[in-house]
């Protein structure tokens, strides 16, 4: 035990290890300086590239220091440079059609994946369009079992024994019948040749009234005129608000359509296969011109056909807007998490300054124009001259 305590070699091992573990301060400083200089060179190249892209415009105000002591200035410069670069990128729209666009333009994507995304987008649009068509048909000609299910001035035309749909008795002129070829102007003569329980004669003709014309009920022009005449100030305010909300939704959907087009352009879509270009063109045109146009028209139809009071305007007008969110729900809840995160990271289109200004103008103008069109359609259609006695209660 005495030999171990007196042996000085046992005390020299730990200090030597500590000295070897400590890095030389000069070497660490040189490495840090070299790293800072490399970052400085990279940021200078980035600044030159940004200035060249902006046509020589000065976009970055800070410049890095030549010495290692001004690391804070270098960090400020790097932060501003990063903010400027990422300001030209937008977050990928939470939209299933954007995934379809990115997948179709990806040369490395499997053909099965491209086909599945394209078919899903087409199926989604088809279901949305069929829903809008059914809503439009149900608004103007709702389903019925007998005349009691139809509004005044319309009759129930049976397609089968269980189901039919309502049609107006008279055309816009208030004289010509809507059924048949329009030649049955003499109601007395026509109803004498059909069964007594004929739905047309029961709903559109009353033999006890003088004359031989179709003399019961309203025509379509009378119904529209009555719909707007019964509206008060609060109803018009609700119409303006709902039309504005619909305009904002339509502008947002139009923005997503244009972002898909920007993705096509920035990812060299012109060199993609012909079928890919045709598919993306058809998707964009379908969404912009067929789907959005019919949705805007249906909002005005709902006011004129299904109630012009404030409650009906709010419930019916906003109810159809869920169709614009179906592709968002599909992206959020059906696409796998890994794929969705990958699309959010790599599927964002690069938007230039000109494109950003174009999108801003596009959204503002279309939001206003769509709202104005809905309001004008209701106002002008309801203001058509008619012979209906429908004085305003306000």
C-alpha cells in the first residue's frame, strides 16, 4: 500500500488525459473563422442571385462583416436573406387537386400513383358537378307525389307511379301552357278531352272562372316578382352578406386553381406527356368555368325559388358552400400523413412577385364581381314586370 501511494506515476495519468482532451483554443478559433467566411461567401452569392432575379433592385439592406467579431451582423444578414428567399414560396394549398398536379408532373412518380390521383380528382369533380345539377333541378322543379307537393302555379308531372317533379303551368308570357307543345291555349277544350283528375287541369285551370284560358296560379315571372317584393331591409342585408361570403369562397377556389396552373408552369409542365397536359387542362377548365359558374348561379336561384327571407337566404346560400371544401377534407383526412407532410414540404409552388400581385388582384376582383352578380341577378330578375298583385309588406 505504501508503494502505491509513493509512486508518483499513479498521479500523473489523469492530468495528462485532461490536457490531451482539451482542444487548442487557437485551432477552434481558426475553424470558426473559416466556417464564417464560407457562410459569408455563400450569402454573397445568394445576394447576387437575388439581385439578378429582381433586375438589379436592392432587396437586402444588411451586409456581412469581414471580421469574425461581427457574427451578430452576419446572423442578421442571413436572417433577412432567408426571409426574402422564402417569401417567394407559398404554403401548398390544402387541396387534393394540388397533390394531383404535383404527382402528375413528377417524372419519378409511379404510373399507378398518377392514375389513382387523376381518377380520384375526376371522380370528385364529377360528384360535385352532379350534386350541383341535382340542386339546380330540385330548386326549379322539385320532386313530388301529387299537386299538393308543388307550389302555386305548378303541377306534378308523374314520371313513375311513385315519383314525379313539379313544372310551372304557364310560360313567362302568362298565357302559353308549359306542358305539351304549347298549343293547348283553350283550357276548356283541352280539359274536356282528359280525365277529370288530370294534374294539369286540377292545378292550372278552374272551370268555374270565366274564360277559356289557363287562369289559376302564377307563372315563373310572377313568382320571381313576388319573391323580391316581400323582401324587407334585413332580407336585402342578408342577401348582400351571403353574396359576399360566396364571393370570398369562390375567390379562394379560383386562387387554388391558379396555383395549380403556376405549379404546372414552374415545374416545366410543357415537357410533360401530352395526356398529362390534357388532363391538367381539363381539370382546371372544369373547376373554373363549369363548377364555379353553376355554383354562383344556384345561389341566386335559391333566393328566388326557395325563400327570400333572411333565414332562408342564409341557410340555403351558405349550405352549398360545403362543396368547395370537399377537396380540402379529402386532403386533410384521407391522404396519409407522410404523403401530406411531403406535399406540404415539396409541393409548394414558387410564386414570383408578378404572380403574387396577379393572385391578389384576381381574388379581390372576383370576390367583388361574384357578390355583385348574385345581388344583381336577384334584383333584376325579381324586378321583371308582371301582373301579380304582390305588394311589399315592408
